[in-house]
C-alpha cells in the first residue's frame, strides 16, 4: 500500500516522538514537517501554502494533546522531557583538511571542531605562516602545513570525537596559560618587566600557534618545529595605516625566552627529557664606551643631565637604580650610595635581584659633584621632574643619549654600556674581584666577566705586555 502524499505517517502519531522533535520554538514551525509526506518534509518551507500546513498540523496535534496546551503554547513543556538523541557519527565523516585563507600578512587554516555540550561543530582558525615577505608560503605550502596542524590537533580521530560526544574535553594550552596567570609564581610573584615580556611573547607568537591545542599534543616535536619556524621567519612591523616600519628576525635569545615560557606553562614533568635544538650560540658583544668616549659624552650632554651621566659612568649602576635614588640613599660624608629600589615605567619596585640591593663606594670627586648638585634641596628623589615625578629612562635614551652619540659619531648604545665601561675600568685598575661583584650587583664573578672589555683596549694590552717583558731574561741579542 502506498501512503497518500499529504497523509502523516503512522509513526509520527506518537506524543513522545513529537516531543523529541520539538523544542522551545513556536509549535507551528516545528510541527509543519510532521503533517507532510516524506517527500515534502525537506522542502516544506518553500511551499506557498505552508501557512495552511501549519494550521493543519496544529489541528491534528490536538488529537492527542489537550486543547489548553496547544492554545497556550505549553505543548513543548508537556512532551519535551526526553533529550534529543545525538546522531553524530565518525562513520559519516571522510575527514577534513581545512581551508586556507589569507588574513592580513598571514595564512590561516580554517576547520571545524566538535565541542562538548554542543551538537553543532564550531569553526576555528589557526595561523599557518607568513603570506608576504621573503619567507612567505605559497598557498599550496600553506595547505600542506594546515593539514599538518589539523592532524596534530587530532580533530579527525575517533578519540577527539568521543570526548566531544561524552562531554569530556582535554585541557587546552590556552586554559593552562589562564591557570598560570592566576596561580603560577612567575605571574603572582613576578615583576612587571618579566611578566610584560612573557605576555608579549604569548600574545604575538605562542598562543596563536598552540592556544587551541590540547596540552598532550604540545610535545617535543611540536615545540621543535615551532622554534625552527621562528628562527627562519622574517617578521614585519608596520603602522596602523599599513605602511612598513621595518623587517626583522628574532634573535636566538628571544627564541630561547619563548621556549622558556612554553616550558613554564607545560611544567617540568613534561619537558625534563626534551633535547631542543636552539641553534648555535653566537656571542654578541655588548657595546662599551672607552674612557675617552666617556669623557666626550659627559662634556657634551646637556647640563641638566650631566650629573646623571657622571653617576652612571662612575658607579656602573643600572639606569632604573639611578632614577630611583632618594636623598637619604646618599651618604656623601662616607662616600657610600645605598641601592634599595628601582624605577620601571614610573613605578618604584624592588631592585632586579637580591644582589642588586647593595652599597656602592664612590670616590671624593663624584661625592663632591653630587653634593654640589643636591645642595639644600628638600625634594625626595635625586633626579626628578618639575612636578616631583621620576625621570623617564626611555625619554632620556631617545631624546638625549641617542642624538648625543650620533653627534659625537659614537656607535649606538644604551645605558647598559655604562655598566660594561665601569667593569672594564675596574679591571684595568686592578680592583679586587669581590669589590667588582659587590659594586656592580652581580651574583657571581662569571657574570661580571662577561662585562669586561679589556681585550678591546689596545693601549692597556700593550702596557700589560710591557710589564711582563722578557728582555731581562734573554739579554742583548748578538
């Protein structure tokens, strides 16, 4: 027997089954497919007389539902106690490789993921690589790399699907980062500078790559590939209007710091057996001023900053420590300066390390310069603005030091060069090693050794060689 086209099938004349087909939307829209033949149910909304079908569906539904329930719209409450069956199945999926699109300067791969608690998959997008520049990827390369990312995520695997259906979702890298921000001592007890650096690396590079990855997927191989790509990629920095400022590549130190942040988030139990290849160590020489260059710098700097630059050259203290000095930190009668705090972006903080809390002995000439500068001042800070605020290290570097070095034709350097210059001077004068470590504020002499540049002082080397000449041993050569 054939069924009439517009006659409802018998298996729909069941209240429990109707309850499973409807939800908290309006009754007429949800019941319309029930009253139509199987050929019409898939395209019922396109019929011109669908309103008539809606009315008929409500009339037929009233056969097994009370008139009050249909009239008041409480039909869903009456019959929707049983949840709808999840009909998703991996057997119906052929697997996805994602679609590659260009967003700004990067290729992104788009794909669908199953989300626990939702019957519909959500669309995600993950950066693949640069779309412009010297190291740009072609679209074919981006597709292959996107497919590798999807395979690494495991979204085509039955295990991922089973977790989504059962509501068991693994912790993602982004969620672990959120946890670290609340409870890890690197964030809770860290200083603003290091925390800002970690957040910048997470925002720019790490989270775009690993944010949606399950923690178990972020293994040694995935991190090694990430490091290799960072070292090989040329990045671009641009303005908001799209104009290019510069192109740059990440230094080995920056990549090393990113690997450190990744390890910090993952935990030692995961990475303790890793053997990451970070590339060959290339020692970069820090800039250092010669004594003659220091003399020209101090003489050429504007008068309002001359005492500050003299203090940096004569003590080797950090710029933040110098700008944070209070008047009661100076014991000029005994020639001692107490380092108790530092300035970072206008805020007073504890010094960089425990060893940075120290005493620095100064010579009588520098003590006289500071005494003449302070005189009978009642201010709190030694160096401050007109309204009593600390000076800005960034402003002094960009507006005073850089133009001065350019005018004197001295290679560009920052305030850290004053510390290297001071250590070099102490080494040349034969200052005891323990005093060098104390005055500079290092934890070990090995660190202080990296600040010495005596090997670049030609006259000093010649003088040292003349003191150990062997002329008296060999006599006249005939």
